[in-house]
C-alpha cells in the first residue's frame, strides 16, 4: 500500500493545478456597464415620452450617476414627486422611479391649454388628473429601462410621499441615475431612477455587451386558457353595521336607511381589484371604474 501513496499525492496536485482549470468568463463590473448605457437610456426615454407628452420630440438629458445611501434619497427627490416602485421580474429586487411633481403639474397645465408656468406654493399631493399623467410617465420610463437593459419591470407600488412609500432600508447602498426632462421647460424637470447596488447585476442581466436579450414575457390574461376563465366579481354598494337588537327586531316592512358608497369597491374572492362610482347604462345600474389596481 505504501508504494501507491506518491501516486495519489501527485494526482491530487494535478487535479488542483490552475493550468488544468478552465478560467471563468470575466464580465465587466456592473456600474461601468450602467454608465455606458446612460446615454442610450436617455434617448430611449425621449422616444417613449413622445407618446405621453404633448410634444413630438421631448428633450431628455442624462445628468449623471451617483452612489448614495437610501437615507439620503430625500436630498435628491423633491417633497412633491410621483414615486413608483417597480419589481425586476425574475429577481427579488426593486427599483424606484421618481418624477418631479412640479414637472407633472406643468405638463398637465399645458395639456389644458396653459403656459406650463407653475407659480405659488405646490399642493401637498398631486390631484387625481396629475396622478394619472404621472402614472403614464412612470410607465414610459419603465419601458425605456426594460428596452435599454433587456429586463422586464412590473409595477409594485406608488405614492407621492417618499416617506410613506419607504422604498429601501435607510442604510442600503443605492445608485441614482439622473435625467432632465425638457420641452425645454424654464426650469429643468428632474427624473431619478434609484437602484440598489446589489441589484445591478440582475438588472443588467440582459446586457452582455451585445444586443440586449429579449426578456421573457409573463403569461397574459388575454391569452388562452386564461381569457375565458370566469371569475366572480362582487361590487359592494352598501357596507353597514347594525346592532344585534335591531336585527332581531327585523320584520317585513322594516326600513333601514343606507348610504351608497361613493367609491364602490369591486373584488374577487375578497381581494379588491378596482373602485368605481355607481351610474346608469342602457336603463341598468352600472359602475364606472375610477381606479384599477395592478398586480
């Protein structure tokens, strides 16, 4: 047995020799790759905004990339802003898209024939019409990110208050991608995209220095077999509390005063998917959707 020991030792040395191992492919660091895509993102964003803003060729300028802690986001994002969290599909990561609230109000004013000049103090929150415009802007930004980096984003949450949304832990390292939107406006409108540093590799998974790979699309509810699947939809017109004593005294002819909800919730199996107002259509009671929730 002893005569074979040198052979086994030599075999172990040969197995771990670096020259016999195939080196792993080296990919560029995520941050330089992101910086290389910054200008392309601005150009793609201008294309997407052309269908949202009332202008044929919106101006979008890449203003730089900054590394900060999440607790410092308030120094970059204005108190009134359209903030939206988006999930990177196929990963546990999220990114934040924030559009300056004053820019949304200015564009809304132009859409109604105004000059776009916003004077005086800003409101505490965006009005409903401005919020809907902000939603379209955020979707355009998300599409531009997906097209540029070859990833797929899904809407997760929205709020005009960054504190309420609380997108990241205070000490989490972030990379903030800055852009300026213009018509040009007299005062440049800012757009910020905040990405956790540890999410960059997954966000750039579709960018390997070549053409971005097409992101895998999720199943669509418009495709079979989902399209014809029936679901029970409930509209809650009245939700009231009645004491047991009064319920015990109910008899035919008893009148209970009720108030119809102004925002009627529509739900499936207890999950609210939309809200609307009660009206009439073709001599039938109908609900007009005022707000729909995305998954």
